[in-house]
């Protein structure tokens, strides 16, 4: 045993480093300049995420041990979750049988990449109020106004673009409504309605399913509105009889469907407040432009749909809606004299 200990003390590794033989019976040195590197815990540093996909078995790397980097060879690269913190197994060159699992913070290699996290693209909510650009009538702006009033979003409004703005900045070829909120500029009424609804603190508890139903009603409202406007501004100029027929067919197509869907009591989602779906029904049944104008020229009777009309009345009586309607002139506005 004594001769074996002496042999260990005269090992080639110690001799190459110019170190004196270790005392007889002493364990081989674990100093990084002597025998095998010491296994040490990684130094605490700012957490980084590494991409190990470039490392391959047999690849030469530099591996850190006790603050010093040594030549090493990749033995294995694990994808197991249990090895997530130290997925690379290396063998130190010159220290046969001394393998160690390491994390990216203890490896140097051009094949090892640090993953730079993507910066969050979500902007902080703009301090200024959303600004709506639309005509002073119901049309495609009324539901936006109602959503803001009921949802608790303060908005400003004008019929003219802010100074220095053009419609193409809002991705609009020329039509309105438009919305400006901080550095956000957008067009398309349904998109604006959805955006304002997501800002609304009183709608924050709505589930994805409920928001989807709200958007479904908004799209139905938009289809009825678009067809009413087309008939008013195109067909009526050429043939009022045909216009009446188109209005009647349009309402007969959608109102029976709404009648089967809306609740006999309460609101569409069963909550205490009306949401976008209820506000769209209110808009269809009370907004003069273009719905009321179409009803007037067609002699159409919404009273055939008692559940729809009852929901409209309940929605109009909701405190926040009633307050809005009391001070608003846009729902009944008829600036074109239709």
C-alpha cells in the first residue's frame, strides 16, 4: 500500500505541472492544476437561456471547474427535463474517467448559443383616452360609443382627423370610423368595437366564449347595416319599390334568427350588465341611421319579434346605457333627412 501511494504521488499529471509528489498515503490532488478538476456548483449569475442544439457528441469545448476552464469533449447532450439545468456531459481531456454534467454557464463553445428573450411587444396602455373619428350619427360608430359608456372607457370624439393625420395611417382607403389610441391607429368598425371592449374594465371578466358570442352579434349587426346602407344609397335612387323589397328580405332573414337566440329575460350572457351582443340588438332596433331609415321606408314592424324588442328595452333601461342615451343625440340623428 505504501508503494502504491508513492506511485500516485509521482503521477505524470503532477510531474507535468511541476508539483512535488503528494505525501505517501495522501489522496490524489483535485486542484485544477493537478489531477482531475473539482466538481463545483455553478457561480450565481444573471439567469440565461441556452440553445444546446449546436453541440454534438465528440465536439471539443472548454469546460469550467473551480473558476478555471479546461479542454473537454462532449460525451452526451440530454433533452430530458430532469437534465434541463445541466444537459451536457463532458469528459475533461487528460483526466480519464472524470465526466461531469454541465449547464451552459460552464461551457465555452461557438456552437453554444445564448437565447436572447424577445422583448414584449405589448405596449403599456396609452395615457390618453381613445379618440374616435366618426360622423355625429349612429351608423358604424354607435356601438363603439355604447361599449365605451357601458364598459367604463372614457373616449373622445371628433368628425375630423387629428392634425397631421391621414386616413391611410389608419389603414383606411377613405372610410370611417377610425380610432387613435396612443401610437395605435386603426380602422374597421368591428375591430374598433372589439378593441374598446378589451379595454373596458367592466367587461374584463368575460370569458373567451362570451367575447366570441359578442363578436358574432357585432358581425350580424354589421351585415345588416351594410346591406341597409347599400339599399338606401343605391337602390332607392333607382327604384323605391325594389328598395322596400330588399329591406324586407334583409330583416326577414336576420330578425327571426335573433328572436330564437336572445333570452326572454335578462341579457345575452345572463350578467348584470349588457355587453356587446345586447348593445348590437339595441343599435339595430333604435339607431336611425341606417336601420331606422330602412324600417321607415319599408314600413317594417320590429314588433313581430317580441323577445328582440324586450331585450332592446331592457338594455336601454340599464343605468349606464340610459345615462348615455339621455345625453346623446347620435342614435336618433338624421342629418341626411332620410
